[in-house]
DNA sequence: GCACTTTGGCAACAGCGTTGTTTAAGTGGA
DNA sequence: TCCACTTAAACAACGCTGTTGCCAAAGTGC
C-alpha cells in the first residue's frame, strides 16, 4: 500500500488492491493480462483477483478481450484496460507556447492543440488562452453510467512553484507570477479539478509511467532555457519537502567559476549554457555528465534521461558525452556496469503528456507520492 | 500503508495499523499518549484504536500508565510503550574500533561495549571480536510469554556495501572484504537475524527515529576518514536502487581540480580533507557547505546534520560555515528561510545506536523502505 | 445530589481477501 | 466417440478487519 501516516481501513485496502490491478492492466497495454498473471504479480489469491476484476468490469474500467492459447486445460481469459473509461487534459504552459493534450486512461494521446503564448502577457491573457485550447480539445461525452469521464486537468509550468498549494513562485524571467494561485483560479474557471506541477516533474512522471520495467529510478535532465531535473525514485516522482526538488541547474560544479544569473558562481547551468552559446556542445555534454555523475552517485539511480530543446538539437552528442562521464565513474567505482543514458524523446509533447498523467496517475495508485507531511516515517 | 507493489490483505492491514500505533507510542515516549489522540493522529475511529491497543497490551508491547487531567468528563487513560518488550543489538564496525550497544524498544541504550579493532586483521578475528562483544552485552531473558526478546543484530560498516544482500564491497582501505557475506556469516554464528548497512545510513536512521517532528527530510553528512552521507527523505531512509545511495564524497565540486584517491578530480572529499590537513577548517566547512547546498537544492530537504570525527573536533566552525553557505543559497532563491544546520551529536555512539534501529525500525512500520524492486510505482 | 460531559468497552455489522468446492472449457489418449 | 485429466474461474462459507450504535464508567460543576 502507499506510504502514509494514517490508518487504513477496508475501503483503503480495496482501493489499494484495485489500483494495483489497474496499474498492471495499464502496463500490460493492448496485450492484456490474465487473471492468474495478475494474481502472481500482486501476490493475491486468484479468487481475490477474480473479485477485484469483476468489480472493475462492472465499473467499466476493465473488459475481457479474448483468450490465451490453452496449456492443456481451460484457456486463460485476457483482461484489458478500457481506455476510454477516463480521460485527462494535460496543459503545458511554456514561456512562448502552450500545448494542450487529451489523454485516455491507457496513456494514449487522442488530441493535441498548440498555440503561441506569451507567458509575460498577464494572467487574464494566459488563462483565456488556456481555457480556449482546453475547450477546443473536444471533451469525451459522459459514459453510459452518466459519469463524467474527464477526470481533470494537469498543468505543467516552468518552476519554481508549489505543487502542494498549486501556487506559482518566481518563474524565471516572469517574476510577476510570483504567488499566483494558478491551480485554484484555473479550476474555478474550468469547473474541473486541476493539478499543478513543474514542467520537469510532469515530463519525468510521464516517462516513469511509460518505463518498462516499471518501478525503477531515474533522473530526467532538461536542458532548454535553463537546466532542471525531474527525479523518479523507486518508480515514484520525488518532489521533496516543499515540492521544490529538482533544482539541478544551480549545482556548483566549479567553485569560483563564472557568475550565474542566480547570483552564485560556477553553477552547472551557467557553465553549460555558456558552452552551448560558444557552440562547444561536446563541452556542454561533458559538464552535464559531470552533474549527472554527482547525482547518480548520491542517489544511486539506474538511468539518466535527457531532454529539452538544446538536447534535442544535438541528441547524439549529449547522450554520448554524458554517457562517457558516467562510464568513467563506473570504471572508477568498479561496481558493475555504467548507468545508461538515453534521450527522453517525446517530440516536444512529453511535458504535456506528463501533465495529463498528473491527473491519471492517482487512478493507478500513484497518488500522494509527493510527501508525507509529518507524523511518522523513516 | 507502506509503499509496495504487492497486494494487501487483512493481516497486512492489521500490521500496518498496529505499527502506526506503536510508532506513535514510541514517539510519545515517557509522556505517553491517550487513545483519543491516537485516533486523531491515525484517522482511525476511537473504537478501532481501542481494539488495536487492547491487542498490543495483550502482547505486552503497550501498557496503561496513569491518566490525563479531566476536561469535564472521564479523564483519558495514558498509554505507553513497554520498553523492555524487545531489544536489539547495534554493532558498529569501524576501521580501528568496535562499538556494541543494546537498545530497547523505546530506543534507550541500556548497555555499551567498546573494543579496539583492526578491520584489516581478517574475517575470523573480526567475527570473533564481534561475537565476544555482542555476547558480553548481556542479553535480556525471554519475556513472560517465553518469547525471545532480542530481535536481532544491526551491523553498521564503512561503505560501499550491499544492504539488500548483506554483502560488503570494497571497503575503502580494506579491499580484502570485497564480496564478503557478512550478514549471513554473522547471523549463522550468532543464531540471530542480522541486518547490514552503511555506517552513514545507520546514523541517519537513528537520527530520523529521534527527530521531532518525525517524518521530515534531512541529510546526515559524515566527515571522518572519508566523506559520506545518509539521506532521509520524507522520514524514510533512502538507500537507492542498489542500496548504494549517499556517495556524497566524490561529488565533483571543482572541475579540473586536484586529483582524488577515487581517480576523479576535484571531488569534495579530496578538497575538504586537504583543507583540514592544512588546518584551514573554515575553508573545509565552506566546501562542505557548497556540497550541502547542491544537495539541498536537488532534494529540497529541510535539515542538514553534520557528524564524524573531523566535525566533532570543530563543531561550531563547521555548523557556522555550512550554515553560511546555505543562508546564501536561501537569499539567492528568495524562497523562505535557510535550511537549518546542526551537529548530529551522539558522542561517538550515534552509528551503533542507529545500527540497532535497523532491527527495531520494522516493528514501527519503518521496514522495507529500502526500495520497491519493480512491478509498479511512480 | 443531580445533570452533564467524556471515555472506552460491548455487540452487531458490512466488507475484505482466503479457503474449500464446484462448474466450465479445454487437451489428449484409448 | 468417449473419458480421464488439466486448468481456469466462479460460488459459498468463513475469519478477521475497522465501523457503527449503544451503554456503562468516571469524572466535573452547579
């Protein structure tokens, strides 16, 4: 069950197991999964799985879809997630562009809209544009049960911001947003639940839910206007105590190095962007790799993913450069193979897709991974 | 409930709630806590708490201890943890010394033994010394129920090592231990369950369980022979994918800086130890602070604790020096007060005490915080 | 001494996964 | 064609969980 500092009762137990089964159905995708496989993976008895899947089918979340070949007896019935049982909107508010996507329960993006946006044009303009594009996606009609199938809107914005309260902080370059309660304002305006998170976190969550096998740990490093990170630790998006984790760009890499816009010196972001500006991409990649190595050593993650416009422009150079530094680290430590590096991909829609997952993830038991607020733990 | 990728049934639910209540009893300490407070904190109904505490009292883990003053009605009955319902041994194997402690369920150290040790003298010598000192602690007799009250032995050793398998890796300075299955060998020899972890992790766990309020996030930075870290995220000890997290010392802080014993350049450990060797403690503190600032930004933790022999020798200088760097960081970010820094204290017994908590923590629901191994998450 | 408040146990209950059993739906040899 | 065998999955009874409704116990204060 999910970590919590509160007591658990029978409904909580039921939700936990149902979410677990749903997550396995989601992970299985179109191939589906049989009841007995679900039982093996969850550790529940086959009978328990039968009961749970019966409920899910009654709720319209799962359906039978064919049979596996017989292995000498009655063939297993394949179960699949019903993708259109629920939808979420993902909204990526970038500095100069807005991307809105409609994603179904299976994680498939069924509609996309893009529009130019000036994040500095003021709240009213931005909210209006957001509302317009979200509405233009075309919502799915309520299901046969009459239940609304649009679960909510996930919003990804440049950080820093407060995920817990849904409030923007001093968005780099646009200080006028400081303190703006974007989540509540937008929720009121759209009449839908809204979840707000950093763009890097949204992208990392999206990647985490697509990862096979699920449950690993990785860092998503995003090099664009700035340099940020999204951390997935043990399959869960890590947001930190005040939901501000992932400040990767202002890590000091060169004490007494060149000044950074943040007021510090030798920050990896300043060094990296300077190298990019000089056209020395190999150097930028090496710098990024050094920062990644620091992170890998500290957190013992098992994968590094790179994204962002700058990376996308020279994907191979960055992947090779970062990979080389991590290979050196592995050689020095002598403990197994190097941590693999890859480009995140996602053709510019990764953040918006991930934003939608901010809403969908709780259905699969990936909610409340933000942080226990106190009480106990350890 | 604790994060997991397995299904949960009624016994699991019962254990979860019992552990939750036990943890609150432990946290309350000698002051105790009433049933209604337990109900409020857990979110369970008072009746459920009554049932759970009745079970705990029947098992000898909890007891009634007086009453609170009346607030106009029947006064609340205070419940307390029974400290001698369980014990654990904590064993700290350091490079030149062995420390063994006997700790009760409430976390009180009831016996301590210390002996010189040469970690390079070979397995047989070390195991013999460990067995001798553990036996000399004087185990508590089995309880009235006849149940053995010594729950196990927690062993803390210099890293790197594999907590999951209980195997040492190349202990810095003593490569002959590489691959030694210390946990299983010692468990066989003592006839008790053994848990193995890094010294920094043990210390961090001990600090986490003593923290008030519980559930926060902090980094324990240990500067002694080397420089390592123990991370507590959201109240839980974070060990990483291969239980190797906390490699703080070989973080690059000065690209193209002086060479480090690890083969890299400009590692914080090399810089820091060099400054200490020069007698420039202020510089060492500032270096440590810079590394701490990187970590604070990346993980958004809310406390930094310092320990280790070098720190203990000049506690104030380190606390002030690291604090100053973190204060600068907070000023630059402009987001609230600086992350506080403090000395961990513990008069050289912190690691051994924490090692005992490796065994006791599961009783209070702090088990399996290591990592989900796959399946799902996020 | 009585009305009131608060605590906390007792009893009945609904709902969870588990266990034991039965039915359904295949394979494969005689 | 039949029948023994295997495997899948539902049905039924069960034990145990926390919850709800109720009531006794133990205080305060007029």
